[in-house]
C-alpha cells in the first residue's frame, strides 16, 4: 500500500465520519434554530454593517458623546458592539433605546437588498416539509427578519417563532436567551433541537442552552473562529445539509 493510498483512505474515512456526524445531527433534530445573518442570508450585502456602525458612531459624536465608546469599540465596525457598549454604560436609558431603533431601521433597510445564502430557501422549505419545526434565533431585530422572510415567501415556515433582539442588549448572543425563548415556546428539550450558526457567539449560546450545533462557514476565514470556539461539525455550504435532510427523512 503506498503512502498516497493511505492518505486517500484516511481522507475518505474522515469525510465519511463527517457525513455521519452531520446525518446524526440532522436526523435527531425535531426543532431547528437558525441564526439569521449568515446561514439564511447576507443581511448587509447591499448596505454594509460597517457603514451602519459608523453611522451610529457619528450620531453619538453629533450628540457630544463620542467619548462613550473606546477606540476598540469604534474600530470594531460592528453595530452590535456599539449597542452592547452603550448598554453597559447607560443601562435601559433612552440613549440605548434610540440606538437600538436606529439599528433596527438600518436592518430593515438592509433586508431589502439582503442576498439569500445558497440553498437556504430550499433547505428551509424541505425541512418544513419533512415535519421539523423551525425558529429564528438571532441578534437582529425580528421586524427585519420577518421583512426578509416575507420577501422570500418563507415566513410561514417559521412563524410565529422568530426570536431576536429585544430592548435588553445584554441578552444578545452569546447569552442563550433567544434560544431558551424558542425552546420554551416550542416545548422542545435542548437535546432535541439543533442550532445553525456562523459565529462563535452562536456556538457559545447553543452550548449554554445545551443545544447541539452545526456551524456554517463559507470559507476558512469564517471557519477558524468557530473551530477555535469549539465547534466540531462545520459545513461550507448548505447543500450537504439539504441532501441529508432529503435522503435522511425519505
Ligand atoms: Mg450570523
């Protein structure tokens, strides 16, 4: 046996193990909890999140509150980071409420030009058709999620189970709050659910809720932080998930 053959056999065995792990995750899931931005669509495809973050920073600056954020928080270019930071310093204030509403308006605008993730729509429909129940567990505002789902005709696959950002930014993932709300409302044990997410915060929230996790990472840049956080089952496309749902439940 050549070393080349051994290598090929090892890769084949690893692939089979991964396929089996994926199949098990999928067949055990009665309820599927989806992160929104990433696994379902690229929300900020036409309206970059960096611009939304900069707009929030400029709005604070216009109110003479530039110093509320650290340089690192400003440079993160992430609107959720800005919101969380404001909340840490001014819990439940009108300022946090207004920043949250600004972010929601930006997400609603972004939803119009969001780009669907490849195979997400057929996977959502197929999973629903085979009898699984679906929910959205996201850090985005439910209004933006529903606006997007309406535009794709998939709202009925999830409604009424859309759990997103509330007026309490400290409950955003990695806090498991939105997952727990979904599990409670759907009467589902954590072990009978599956979370699909694309960020370490999704993995941490799922782990805290006791929910098995499937990572979606379309490239190595997205995969590494998930693996570093401890995620063990990753896919770089939703196609193998779709194929597994089709064959596994037929
Ligand atoms: Mg995401």
